[in-house]
C-alpha cells in the first residue's frame, strides 16, 4: 500500500490531564449524511486503548510544510501532545477538548460511533461533531513510498 498516496493527519485525544496523539495516513470520509469519518490505528497502541475509553477526538489534516509536526507525532516513545505542540499554533476543540493543530488543510472533531477490529488494526468510525477550519488554499501533506511528497500542481505553503 506504500505505492498509494495518502493524506497525512494527526489524531489527538484528551485523556484526563494528559493529551495524546499520533500521525495517521488512514483517515477517510465514510458518509456525508450523517458526516462520518474512519481512522485506522494499530490495535496494540496506547492511543487505541485510550480511544476505546474516550469517544471524542480530533483529527487535523496537515498541509504541505507541516512535515516536522507529522514526524514528531510519528516518533516512538514520544512525550505528551502538549509538549510536541509547544511551538506550534493549536487550540483545544470545543466538542472534544482534544488538541487541534492550526494551519493545516482542515481539522475535525469526532465522536466514535463504531469500533471494528480489523487484523492488527482497529477501525474507529465516528460522526463529525464540528469542523474547526477548512483552508482550500493549502496543499495537503501526502505520504507516498515512505516519504512526504508535494502534490503536483499545488503550490506548497511555508510551515506554520
């Protein structure tokens, strides 16, 4: 599947006094009515464990130029999401209380409606509770063949 380009996002969740997050390349629209999205996470990850207890989360779809943010959230043993975003514009979502990264292509707040085990991954299907922003002027951050790549024909934006 590394031959298929995928948009890159960061999924975050508030867990008590902590904030967690991870980089994802499997976030997709499932339905327009009602608005549903799906994210696929490694079943053995701590974030999966937390999302099984906390139904509300956020997904920030990153823009080209936000590669450093994607890399920070993809690093094994990473610290709290608050520390990873210390120098990055972000805010707390109104519906989920999760951290929402600013300056991307779009950001959603979601409530899980269904959890589906799928091999070594868990699929979280959720209803969109709110859209924090949409910026059509930005090129999406895309991963292809193990690297972040520009989308041809779309001018990249500087890192936020």
